[in-house]
């Protein structure tokens, strides 16, 4: 059989896998890992449950694949942002927050408190590595570079990353019904507070 004749099958399989990932991402995002079953996902996709296991060996494998794909999207998005805003601290932070505001909230708190405890150690490590490489390390590098250039004080970069992400998640929850433009106003103001402080000078 020629490679060309194999392509339609491969493409169909890839389409099926991506469809499963798309639907599973929505379900996991809405209900969390433990509340969603493979039966739920199969029904939402419109396939037999047995066919679902052809693509993913378990619910855990599917969940990890969903999250890894999500974090890879963020890695690419942040990489593009940092490339466009290279060198200017405030522009970089605003670019990062604009990116997150344009995406569906990750909900780190629910993932860490509810989803992760239900996963195997191997799955936890895979997700932790994906989060670090896609999100924490790129944003942390912004602060590390700013410190090396004496733009900001000697605060641990991981704390600053945590502050920024917590701020974004809080705003997404508290102002969930507000337009992105309003959320951006608040985030930009908080970036100013982060960089300049609140004390009168």
C-alpha cells in the first residue's frame, strides 16, 4: 500500500482524536476530572465508548493529553507575545495578561486542589512539567531578566509569577460577566501597582 493511500486513514484518525480532545476539554473544564466519565465523553462525541478507548487507554490518559495540548497552546501564545514585546517589561506583562484574558481560564486552583489528587504520580509529573515549561518558566524569565537589568527588586520570580496568575484567575471569576476590555483595565492597573507600588513617593 502506498503512503498516499494511507493518508486518508491517518487523517481520519487524527480528526477523530482531535474531536475527542475538543469535547473532553469542554467537559473537564466545566465539571472537573472526577465528575466526567468516559461514557459522558463518548456520548458527547457521538461514538461508542469502546471506540474512545481505541484513541486513549484511560480517562487519565485522555485528561493529561487534553491538558498537555492546552498548555502547548499557551506556550506558543506566550512565545509569540514575548517575541513581539521583547525588552520592555511593562509591555511584556501587558502582553502576557492580554493573552490569558483572550483564552478560557485555566482554573489552576481547581486543577491543583481537585483534579491532581485523583491522578497517578506519573500523570502529576507530566502535567507539572507541562505547566512549568509552557507557563511558569516563560513568565518567570521576564522577571529574571528584569532583575538582571536592575529594573525590579530581588523578589523571587516564582512568587511574582504566582501573583500574576492568581490575579488573572481572580479577575476571571469576580468579573466573569464583564467584557474583556473591562478586565484588561483592572489588570493593567494592577500591573502598574506591581511595578510601581502603592506608596506615595
